[in-house]
C-alpha cells in the first residue's frame, strides 16, 4: 500500500495530527532560513560597515531549542529520529510480537520523558509571561523569553501525540 493510500485510510485525528506536525516542521524550516539570513546580514554588517545587528546572538540562542521542538515531531513521524535499533531489527526477524512490545515500551518511556520536560517547562513559561522576562540589554536589544518556552510546550505536546500515534499505528498493523 502506498504512503498516500495509507494516509487516506488513517483516522481523521491522525491526519490532523500529521498536518499540525508538518506545519510545525515548516515553521521550524522558516525559522532556520530567517536565522541564516539574519546571521549573514550580521556578519556582513560587522565586516563591511563595522556595525553588527543588535541581538543576533540572543535570537540565535532563543531559536535553537525552538527549532528542535518545532521539527522533532516530524522527524519522529518520518522515522528519522536517531536510535539504536539493532536489537529491534533482530527481534523483528526472530520474534516480531516481542519486537512490537519492546518498541511500545520504548515509546511509552519516551512519552514519560517528554511529559516531564513539558510539565517542568510550564511554570517557566508562565513566569516568563507574567514577569515579561527578556534577554538582551535594555536600550539596545530585548526579546521576550516566553515564545521559545511556548514553542517547547507545543512541540513537546505534539511529540507526545506522535509517539501515541506511532504506538497506535503499530498496534493496528
């Protein structure tokens, strides 16, 4: 069955999840492109005009984690998350049912770990929002911290849902 046919036959919530995941992935790619342009302009400004763009290091720092959490759900969905799967490949050949169980256990552990990250980021996000926390220097450049924390929470939640979807897809195969 082709990937398109399988996608058309999947449940509506899974299709919506995959569309949201793809949207986050595109947003991460756009953010990478914008950062590349910004860094290029900053380097050119430094070298050609001795005038760097204020806040570029701060924006890059804020964006790195945001990019990871925007794009990791799509990487998981596409099977591109780095993992050591020698044991699972061997088990798939000799005991496919056990391989499915073990893969599901791994996914459940991953869900728990990502949940801890999302849960522990929530108070940091709310504090940054309420206190209007920022990076940079007042009078030169400031950027709010909360958007990066919100992206981490949203990306983490979508990643958890992709792990759940992966378990579901494995069970209905």
